[in-house]
C-alpha cells in the first residue's frame, strides 16, 4: 500500500534541505512529542512536475 502522505522526516528534508540528518531527527522527534496540534497542509510547486501535497 502506498502511503497517502509523506513522512514527517521527508517533509522536513524538503522544507529544510540544508539541515543535517541530526537536526531533521531532532525536529521530527519534537513534532512526534506534540500531543495536540492543528493539522497543516503544505503544498510545494515544482515547475517541472505537478504540485506535491506534503502534509
């Protein structure tokens, strides 16, 4: 089964391309520790591809 959405780490790598692997893991863990948060929709547009729904 294909995942419906990108993983948190994939999204973080996309929006923070210069972040180290350690930073991505830290940010991902911080987001996993959140008990209640508002959903976020983030779309990126690549002129060579169709818009990509990340979250």
